[in-house]
């Protein structure tokens, strides 16, 4: 299972939110590149970079930070937040994204999302399935649809989606464990490469996600608050405990 730290950006700074609420933002570092380099120095190879300004503004905003990280580190970056148009996705890829995550666009403009899937390939386009009480949320989690998250994922798998990032918003930033029952249901109903996001609080949570069958796990606040230390992750990998890996995926 891939370990994927997250960097969320507001006003050019590395922040974390609680349950997606912008009023709860906490700044952890004013230099996201510095954070990315620290991840890289500890053996991390993957990064989940979220443009929260973009998600709220409905267009890509922090592409300069994406370019800095992609050109000044070796991290393989998946990028999301505010990707709504062909121009947005072009900017993201031109500035170094290895993959992009589309959530709101997939829920509200499926024809556009499917065109991107056909144009760029299933290895480049990740379906973002963020939900609250099983209902898909959009626009930086500020709006909620009536789409059931498992049906949403299963439907897109039939149309060619391979990678899915699924976040249970009620767990995000709470450090109270992950939505294992939901992830198990998704993996029972589909064969997607599921990346779990939200609620990771310990190494034990990672072990359980691995046991369930997740392809990857995104970790945010647990790292920034010191619940999981980078040296722990590196030691875990170096000793091959639990079958976790930082570098088992071929670069795109």
C-alpha cells in the first residue's frame, strides 16, 4: 500500500482543515516546498497536493506551488482542487502534476470528466469521491449532492475509472480513525484502486487499511500533529513491516 502525505494550500501556505470547514484552518508551514522537501528527505515518493483556494474559487489557483514542488523535488504529485475546465487541467499537467483528482467535475459535469479520462488515460485521472453521510460533496465540500458514494464509484468504474480517492468528510482532520466499513464496501462492490483519505491517526490505522485492500492511504493532520512521525514511516518501510511501501508504483 502506498503512503501519500497531503499538503493542503490556502494563501500559499500549508494548512489543515477540520471536516473541510475553512473557518477551522490551521497553518503548519508558510512554505509548502519546505514541507515537501522534508517528506522527500524521509523517503516519501508520493504527494497529494490540494489547492483549497482553487476548490473554493472554482478554478486552479496555486499552480505556482505545484510547479515549485514538481521541479524542486522528485515527488510524484497528484493534484486536485479547482480543476473545472480544459484550461485548468492543462495548467495542472504543464506545471508538473503526475495525476489530477476530479471530484466536483465528475459529479456535476460527467461528460467533461469522461472526456478527460479518454484524453489523458485512467492512470492520469483520479476520481475524487468525497462524501458526508454517504452523499457526494462538491465545491471544496461546501455543497452536498444526493449521489450515493458507493454507487458513484461503481458507476464510474464501469466507464473506465481505475483510481479513486475516497474521503469521509466526517472523519477528515478528526484523528479518530478511518471509515473502514465504507472502504470495505467499496472494495467488495468494485475493483478500483482505492486510496483512503480522512481520519488516519496511527500506524495501526494504516495496517488496517492495508488489510482491507486499499491501494494507498493519504495522511495529513496525523503527520503535522506528530501522531505519526516521518521516521516511523521510514522505519516501517525499511523493515518491510506490514507490507506497506513508499515506492512500489511505477512512475507515470
